[in-house]
C-alpha cells in the first residue's frame, strides 16, 4: 500500500468541509465505530472487493446479504485485521487499522499497531474455533485474562454471567466435544462478547449448524442486538432474521455494494435488479 494524503482518503465525503466549519461538527452524527473507504482486495487476477465504502454507527446493526463469493466475508476479515486490503483504509473507533498519520500523510503501519487497534473488534466465525482442550468456562476466561489483563476471579465471574445468558449455565465444565454445534457457537459468541468489543462481526454463524440448532443461536444474537449498545455487522442468509434485527441491509454483488437501505425497503421492495433476482432465488428454496 502506498502513502496517501488525508484529503485523498476523505474524497468527496464532506469531511474537509466539516473540519473547516466547527458548527457542522457540533451537529454531526456520532463518529462511526467502523469506517471503510475505497477498500479493494484481489487474489491474483480475481477482484474480490472493488472500492467499498461503508460506515457502521455506534449501536447500529448492519446485515450484509448477497450470493456466495460476492465479497461479504472478505469485508469482515479485513475489518477484523485478519488480512490486509489491496488499497483503501479502515478506521476502528477513529484509529486507522493499517495506516498511521505522519506529517499530514498516511503511511503503512506495522502489525503491532494493527493488533492494538483491532482490540475494539470481535468476530464470530462459521466454525466455532474453540480451544478443544479447554472447558467451556476456560474458553471464555482465558482470552479475557490474556487480552484484557483482568484477574482470574474477575474473568470467571464475567464468563459465568455471559454463559448463563446464552443458556449454558450447566455446561461450565464440559469440553467442546461434549457440546452440540449450536452450544459451541453460543460459547463462541460469549467469548467474543466477553472481550467488550465496540463492534462484533458475525460470519454466517448458523451455516454449519443442523437446522434444529439454528434457532437457538439466532435467539442469542437477537438478545444481543436488543441490548442496543454494541454495533453488529453480520453476514447471513437468514433473510427474515436480518429483516427483524438490522437497522440497515447492504446487498453485495461482484465485490460491490449494489443496494442499501432499511430492511423493509431492501427486502420487500428492492430497486436493483440483482437484489430482486437474489431474493427471488432465496425465497424459492
């Protein structure tokens, strides 16, 4: 990634005008917890993301829909800092993830810088990624001790509370292999929430579950959304769930956002032909 000026990154989004006029700043909406500008990503000659702009406000719930391979999961992986973008910028809670400002210009930042910035982001994957040799309680406690540097006693207290909230109060001492897929995913959600992220990313978290286990995980996610404090960015094919909990829905196709808006608009009266085609195919299954 090459150096860029701050003005180039802001582009035409009105940030320069806002800086020149303090009155505009005073009445502006709260700064986004996640801000993406001009994001691109390619693997070889295949373009996965093609100039994505995306903001997520504090407490906002945003659903990403679209066909497989359209770039949705790649957005999450880049926002989490698991991969570097080809170009563009990612800001988390006002801090650049892969850049730093030096003399009014943006320069590439190191992995250590990115690790600090991405502590404000949590992610729940399709696969549960639990530590197989740890009990359910340990899977939630140990990350808090290592990342948040809290005491073991404090971590255990919070872990027990969170696991009880996701319906696993009787499973503290179970190993992951003793749990169903839905139970393992609920542990993964509790573990991510335990680290107190400002925004949590969900990557098709029900896709690997048996059908009868999907509802229990969606119930936990719905409760989490209704708490209102944490921003959520979720990739899902559960259309009715997305419509229920999201403040905004983004339709991805071929690495671009082709349509976005309130759930009732995108889901019920989509304007883009590709959204219409995608939703027809989903509903016919």
